[in-house]
C-alpha cells in the first residue's frame, strides 16, 4: 500500500488556462511526493473545469463547489492552527480522512510562469481522458488531423494546406469537454487561445502558439513553437509541426509520462521550528 502523503489542493477561480496550469503544477507536486491521496477543491463554475479535474490522473477526488455558495475558498472552510486541518463542515472530508491531510496547497503556491519551471519542462505530467469519455473525432482513426484555433486569422488557408499534406483540419471554436477530447487525439495544434494551448500541452500534443506576448504562462513542453508572424507564414509552421510529430500517422495515442525521481526524507506535515 502506498504510504505517501495526503494532499489537499485548492484551485483558484481564474481563467481556464490558469486552471489547467494549476492542475499540472498540482500533479507535478503529487508525482514527486508519491502522494497516496489527492483531493482537489474548485469552484464548479463551468463543465470545463470539472472535465479538466477528471483528466488530471493525480486528482483522486474532485470536490466541486457551487459557484453561488458564500464560502468558496478552502481556507475559509477550515479552522487551522499550526497543525494540518482540524475542522471541516463536510462529512465527506472525514469519510476520506482528509481532515488528516499532510499538505494543503493553495492557489498562491501554484502561480508563476510554467514555461520557466524545470520540473514541468523535463518530465511534465500528462492529462488522460476519463475512462467513461466516449467523444471521438469525426475523422478515420488511420487519418491524422490537426486542431486549429477557430479565432486564428488565416484558419481556412491553413486548413487547405493541412489537407494538401494528407491530413485533415479540425477547427475548434471553444475549449469545451468535447473539444478537449478531440484535441487529445490531434497530431498537432496551432492557435492563439491560451486555454486551447494550455490544454494541448497538458495532453502532450505538439503545438504552436501564435502571437502570445506572455507565452511562458501556457507553453512549457520541449519542442513546442512560439511565433509572432503573419498569416502568410502559418503553412510553414504547420510543416515544422508535421516533422516534429512524425510518429503520429493517425489518431494520437495518449502519451505515457516520463519517470520522475520521487523526493525522499520529507516529513509531512512540516514541523514549525522556533528561530
């Protein structure tokens, strides 16, 4: 039996791209600590947020909170002292022994430019579709396809170029659960929408971020492309992504994660020592 620490993660109510990044950082922490149990608490303000948590293989239990509830911050729900959580109003926490959590991760602990985090660049966690997900691309399984951001200028020209290379273009106009499931099977992704790009990275789909001024917040995987170019140059970006993803000749298979070194000799909960 895994005797690793129990983690409680509270996610912020920021944008969907921020939510995806927070999930990846929480997953990286859980991986390196070999956590035995991870519970993620979040505001259930959209079905996309619930689906992201379901795709995070390191969140054992997602605890969605009504967005209209007066108490939405995890820190508001508990009476905490120098020790881990000691009081909680929900019986579910006690049933899962989460009142004995070894580590509580708050949103401020998951902020920063993900593109500059070595732990995510070298061996990033990878989202996996929930086993009950039955959404599939309307493309033959032996045909590769690329996902394009529907808001991208020159999308139709790029789609024609992809067809000339033997693939199909699937235009995504949102980051809904259906779009996430389709994106996870794509050969590559080209776009400028931060949420779509963050999700592509989370599913280990090679991608090109077009025209993002603050790309480090959503681009972190080695080999991904960041460009600030005109519409006429997009076919060249597609050519480069095609070469990078030469191992994908049909639907993308969900990628396995690179192994990580598990941290040892860390005692949780952390002890407070008088100076």
